[in-house]
C-alpha cells in the first residue's frame, strides 16, 4: 500500500514539475505583429501593432527590434507592456525610414524580453528606391535657343520621353510604362 501511495505522489509531483516547466518556458507569453511586413519610401513612416498574449503568467516585457538597417528607427508606444494573465496587450510600433536609408528587403526580429525570458516574432521591412521623375529643365534652355519651329517638335519629344517610361524601384533602371518586370534586375514590379 505504501508503495502505491509513494508511486502515485511521485507521478503527481513529476507531472506538476513538467507542467510548470512547459508553462514557464514554452507557452507563457506569445508575441505577434500585424501586419508582419511594411513597404516604406525614404523619408516616410508607417506603423504596425505588436500584440503580447499571456497564457499563464503576468510578465512585464520590454520591446525592441533587431536587424535595423542604417537610417531606420523604430519606436514602441508603450515601450513596455504587461499583458494580464490569459489576455492580450498591444503596443504600436512606428517605423521611421530616413531619407538616406538604403533600399532593399530587411528581415527584422521584434523582441520582447523581461531579463530572463525572450520571445520574438519576424517582421519584414521593404525600403523602396526613391525615384525622381525625369527632368526636362535642361531641355527648356535648348528650346529657347533653337527657335519656335524646332521647339514644338522637341517639346513633343520631351513630353513623350517623360510619359513613356518608369524607373525600377529596386535598381533605378528605366523601364517601359506598365511593365511588370524590370529587364535589368529581373524583379517583379507589381
């Protein structure tokens, strides 16, 4: 009889230890972000919502981002969050892309930590190439010098040049208007 009670209490204690361990390390807090990616032009900013869900513990979590490119900053409002047990709490993540941020696709990691525990979720930042439309300022001086007859023909060429093409946001190569792929870098544009 003593053996059965000892075995039963040992099994119960082992179960409680395993359950506590699973909650403490695997299912205590989960974080997510919505949307999980943003496409931003240089000099612009956008936001996303970071959500922390507490499944069994009431942790205070500090938020941060790893993998930021040059001239990009991220702020969280609030910076620390504490989801109530069994509930969720949100923080607004604002991404500011500076004018000199290098274009490209950057896989970032949003990190929530409390000193002993770290949780993370992926986020993708796409920084567009800043493209200036073709300028016709240089042609304006030529038109004045050529004369009225040739000016009309040249002006039509400048307008057609400005309306007939775009620039790839990845490599800045000139591409035909309504093109779906860049001929230079091969990337899909739409």
